C-alpha cells in the first residue's frame, strides 16, 4: 500500500480489523515507529473528529504533527495543467505537493466535493494531484467521493459489536437541510461489501448512489421493511447523485426514531443534526454506537499510519 | 478536584501557591507525568497568553497538545436541549464533548460571555455543557463569568512580591471603549478573598459587580482614597453588571497614573490598552508586575494540569 | 549572533553552508539541543514553506513548537509609541513581545511590508519592535525588506549545484499581476555579495532595487545579455522601489522560458505563478532547482535555530 485513499486499498479487512483492535488494546506499543517522522495535515475544509483523531493517532506512534488550513494559513492552490496563473491562485500543486513532501513523511489531505460539478468531483483532482506530485504517502481525510478512515472505523465498530455471525446491516438515508457529499455513504458501502454481513441500502427514490459503488447491493425504497430484524442501522444524509448535489426532499418521515430502530444498534459518522436526521431518544439511548465509532477513528488512522511508516 | 473552572476549586490557596513556586523553580521535574497524555485546547474566542502559556505548561509536563479555533477550524456547536437542528449549528455539544474526550486526557475551553444576555452568560452553558458531556477533566481558559487560571497566577504574583505580612490590595476599575467581561475581576476577587490581605474594590457608581461574588468586600467610589497606602493596585475594566454589558462612561479620571499609584505595585491581566486604562509611565516603570503575572500563567496552568493528571 | 534577521548576521557564509550541509546529511544529530526548548512562530501574513520548514527544523532539534496567526488567533497589536489605545489595537508590542518571551526560547516572526508606505516598511517597525521588547532571540521568517532564511537556503543550494569554481549567477525580474515585496530579492543579493560568484541583476527600467542593497552589483536592462553563459538564473518579481510598490508593467517578454535559460539552473523561492513568471517547461524540466531550494529551507532554519540555542 503506497497511499490510503479508499476502502479498496484494504487488502484483507478481517486482518486489518484484528490489527486495529490490537492497537486499541495497547496504543503506545509502536511509539518508536514514528520517531523523527512528521505528518502534515492539510485541510481544504473544516474538521473536528478527523483533525483530532488523526493527530492523536500520530501521537500514539510518536510522530510529530503539523496542521494547516490551506486557504486560511497559506493561499489558493492551482490544480489546472498549463494554466497561466494570473488569477487568484498563487501556487501550483506541482510545487506545493513536492515541497511539502520534503517536510513531511506522510501527507494527509481533506478536500470536499463541489457538489455542483459531478465530473470534477469524480475526477478527485485534488487528492489525485497530491498523489501525483507528492513523493511521500498520501492519506485521504475525506475526499470528494470517499471517506476511507471513517469506513474503516465503521467496520471496526461493527466487528466489535456483532453478536450474530452474519449481522444484518442497513444503510439508511435521512433528511437534511443542506446538500451533503456521498463520501461517507460510499466508503461505508465499500466497507460492508468486504465484510461477511447481510447488507441493504434504503433511501427515497431519486437518492440512488453511484451504481459503480453500490454494485449489486440490495436497495429498498421502504425504510420500515429494510429495518426489519436489522442488527446495525447506519444513518446518513446525502444529496442526490443523479440530479447531482440537489436536495430533492427533506421528508421527516425518513428521520430515524427509537421506535423504528427497535433493537438495532444505531450508527452515524457525526456530526449529526439532532431531531432532523435522528431523534434525541436514539442518540441518548443505549443502542447508539456513534461515540464508539468516533473513538475508533483514532485506531483506524493509527493502523493506516503504522502501515505507511512500516513501508517507508 | 475533577475539573478546574473556578477559584472555588482551590482547596487551600496557600498550599497551591507554594506548589506553583516549586514548579516555577524546577519546571521539568514532572515531565514524565504527561507521557502519552494529550490536552485539547478549544477556543471559542481569541487568545494570546492563555493559548501559549497553557501549551507551555503542557510541554513542561511532557504532554501532547492539540489546538482548535472551534468556529474557524470546525463548525457551529449546538448547546440547546431538544433543538431541531435545521439551522446553522452542525453538531451538538453532547456528541462533541463526548467524542473529544476520547482524543484528549484534558479538555481546556475558552468561551466569552455575550454581555447582552445576563441569564445566559451566568448559566455558563458552554462550560457547563462541556463538563456535563465530557468524560475527562475540563479546564476553563476563561468562561463567561470567571478566569480562574488568571486568578491563580495573580495570587502567585502577589505572594511573590509581598513585603508586608498582610498587604493592602486594591482592585480598581479603569475606563475602556469597549464592553468587557467581568470574569477577570470576579476571579481576582475570589482569589483575594481566600488570601490573607486587606482587600478593597474601587469603581465609579453603576459599576458594582455581582454581589454574590463581591460579598462583604469593601467597595469605595473614591479611587484616590482606595489607593492610599496600597501595596498592590490591580486595574481592570469591566462593563456594567446591573445595566448588563453597558459602557456607562469612559471617564479618563479613572485612568491609572504613576502619580496616583505611588509606591504600590501595578497589576493587570493583559492585554492592556495603554494611555486609556493606564499611562505609559506605569507600565514602563519599575512597579509594574504585568509581565511577571503573565509569566506565572504558565505555572498556574502547570499546577492545574499536574493535579488533574495525578487524579486521572 | 543574538537574532537572525538579515543575511548580514552571517559572519562567514562559507562556514555556515558547510555546517548546513552537515545538518542535512545527519538531521537528528543535535536532537538533544532542543529538549525543553520552545519556539513560537508568529505569522502576521500567510505562509506555507516557511511555516512548515521552520517547524520541521525545530522538530529535528527536539524543540516544542507553537504556531499563531496573530490577527486570526489573537487580536491587533499596537506598535506606536505613546499611542492612546482607544482604537482597534488591543495589545501593545511592548507587552506582547515581553510576555511571549516567557513562553518561548526563540521567537520567529513573519511580517510583510505595506508596499504603500516606504518609510514605514524600511523602518522594519514590527521586526525591530519584537527585537527591542523580546528577551529571547528573534528570527525573521520574512520581514518588510529581507527574507534571510530564504537567502541562506539559496546560498546552500547554489553551493550544492556549482560545477564551476566561480559560477555566474543572474537575478532576473519577471512579470506578476500583483504588487510584491523586495525582501527575497534583497536577501538573495546580500547572499550573493558574500559568495565567490559572478553576480549580475537584470530587470526593466524602473525596477531598480534599493541602492543600499545592490551597491556596486552590475545591473543590466537586457535580460538576454545578462543570461549569457549563466550557471544559475534566480527569477523573482518585485514591485517598483522608486515608484514605491507600483506594478509598472507586466511585460510577458520578461517571462523566463526554457529557450532563454539554456543550460543554466533555474531558481525561484516559491510560490511561483506558472506561465506568468516562468513557463511550465522550465519548472518541469531538469534544470529547475526550486524543489531543492525549498528543501534547504529546513536546514537553513535548523542551522539558525541551532546557533541561537547554543548561544542561549
């Protein structure tokens, strides 16, 4: 593994989950691995969990950390090839990525989609440019279409809380007032497709995700039916994929309630809008795993950094 | 002590001052205490001294540090109970505090008052919510109504510079153009009430502080009289408490001058507006303790962090 | 050396370059030197390379780092003497620098010029005030008129890539759409004046730099002639010095091309605007040293910090 930008970079998710659990049990065992190693965290967008858990993972490995909000701390980065740079961008990614590679042993990048230009978003030009021009490993802290550290943390969490051999896992759309990315849903789907689970997606018509991601996963437009006998219900809003980036409806009937959930464990990547995505009673109840999911972000990141440091 | 959010959390100020002086004399003696421990510094408001001295204190104890400007680096946090979150806030403090507790061994928070809604400010809802939902100790880096790291640093400074057995200490209001919080004054008052000093507050009529804080401390409307034979004059502006948050006057007669001060030591928490709060001659003169007060912020913070780490 | 704010602070550039190369060969050899030492990086302006390479240099020496965007993280700093501070600035540099000196063993500052007030810029009031009121060493991370960490990194780079005994080095102006500082050009000139090189400056009429800096260095208005038989061509835009801060022209004939460059090595401090300052073919070609220059920023900074720590 040269970079970690997708759930597809995981060769054997069962082995990875096992390793992550070992790190969680004994977080400082590889502290020597990061001696004299530095990770640079570059944010094109806001972050709370990812910012802190990735730093914490680096600390656990004994690494130095440098954090930058790219636009706020520096200036606009140009990604276009052959551009005459007489506009607002001041530095080309060709230089930026190559230069930063000399100060960092690992580069971590967060860059959200536009949600207005599908082709541009799907090109993953920011992440791909970093990979192309960096000379050190690149880790995605959520790109336009994937959030693989979240997807890995989710897999760890499901593994920890499974009581049946082959649990039923549901990914459900829920309403939101803003246009949100598909990245978390995509990475969760890819993650579940690698695990031995019964997996089903449920959402209103029009919210079909990228078929290249969903593949042959069952999709139901009937949330109630989908939730039946579920062991885990993963809830997330996303904007329309076909009518790209649009909020087609904010139907509160799709909000997840304690009643709907039954005995299933509740999962969400956070941040979550209470009483819009899910009612208080779920988040404040015993079946919520959201805090544990966030906890596992540290060990997902730590496992990825460990693997990249060991390769280096 | 589970959290440090008030001078009232100090059980014996004499013992604390003694311990702080020991840390100041030998700052790295407890460096092993912070190994594999992380402090998260969360700023809802601007900070210079607090930001740097608290980090420095953590370094002295061997801790890792993570610093966030909450709104700039992440997003708006919701504090209301039961809110339907379809507005501008993206994450509830219930999740935020619980999640962050998993990445940090100590959470430090700065959150200023509105100075427009007295009840809201006095509820200390931001700090209280962190305490309620965090699972690790919380340190106030200045809340709506108190600034206990400053108050402790001030007590240390007075102890260091006392030549008489029971010094006379004056807290004086001084003019300012903006509406300022009561937190520094409140914590200084609480701090002096715990020490063996002759303590008097002086301010123009209308600037009476919260009587639950001032209690039976003598208040004089005559600055000149109050300053007589003072050993320490602590100067600070605050907005009206009764006519909440209002700037009633900016009477430059209340500005502190070298002449008024006489032989008394001058104290201020900084930042201080020169020639508005106090004239240059005082700050540039030998009787100013303001730089030493700021220095003691490190050891006040270090003592608090040390105590919390030892409890943990 | 008490502070490092100018190429003039280098006593023997040959010895410094040799030492920097030793650090580059073995970056962690002095890691004990920074134990319990903290550097504070204070940015009045945006930064990418300087921010990261100076932190990296500090890590290599085992130092703790604290980074602040002064205006964003804290508040406006007052530099005027005797000012009645009833305006927008909240803290005087007298206090700020003295206070920060207590939390930091070295203070590093970046503060760009106004490019509208020549006298103010040339007074270097921000940097000079830090030096005046700080009680620890001050390092310039680019001031109004000089960028000495860049100038040192450039000297190291030229030394590494010289094949002739006395290489010909050209500093060439190139067009830009915005008004840019003279600092990089000034420090490069001072650096070359200390080295055993054949040095010539070329720019359009009206772009003459400060004669106190250029001294008796040859200046040509003919870029083609200047480039003849050059070993190194250092390219940089700057605004007019005589017609202070003005962009007199953006003549694309002065853009540097592969054809113009011939066999000369290409240098630029970065960020560089592609196809405005220099065409893609140069930056993407084998003769570009820009990435290596940026790499040497780490060792230039590390050498400076090492010297200051050894003095302390």
